[in-house]
C-alpha cells in the first residue's frame, strides 16, 4: 500500500517513470556525481533525454549541478534536495518503489493518462463550440 503523502508526492511531482528512475539513481549513491552520459546509460536512454531529465530534477530541487568543465559531457550532478522534507519524501518513495514497484508505476501512468485526457478534452470542448 502506498502512503497518502507518497501518493500525493508521486501525483504532483513525478511526471514519468524515467524521471523517477533518474531520481533513484542519485538516491542510491547520494555522494556520487553523475554525468548526463552516466544517467543515459543507467536508464537506457539517449543523452538528450537524460539532459532533459536532469534539467527537470534540478528545477524541482532534487539534484544540483556540481561542476561544469569543457564540453557538454563535463557537467556533473549529485543528489541535493532543497530541504529535509523533500529528502524524507525521496527516501520514503525509494523504499515504497522497492516494495511496490508496479503500484507506483501504475500511479504514475494513471496520472499521466488523466492529464492527457484532460488536455484532449479541452480541445474537444473548443471544437464543439
């Protein structure tokens, strides 16, 4: 069973399973620095998608940049939640995901599906007017 606060966190803050998986890469090794290439390899995605995930994680206050060198591949990131409350939610979500992976992924997919339906419905309403 997914606790209510974790359910809310997933529904309001986790836009996709790859986003969650990227966050968990950082959570599993909190003192490690990762490049976009590292995240791409860990998630079996291309570097462009990995960079987009990293940008989202930074803007959400989950990871922080730790260095920019020469070239795009020199940038590195590490876990850096903006506050202790967010760190606690990430810790609990990681444990929940380990125990209830299917339930968490279904919750994410259901939320994404509902958003897509609302978006499509908005166009239907405009068209019918």
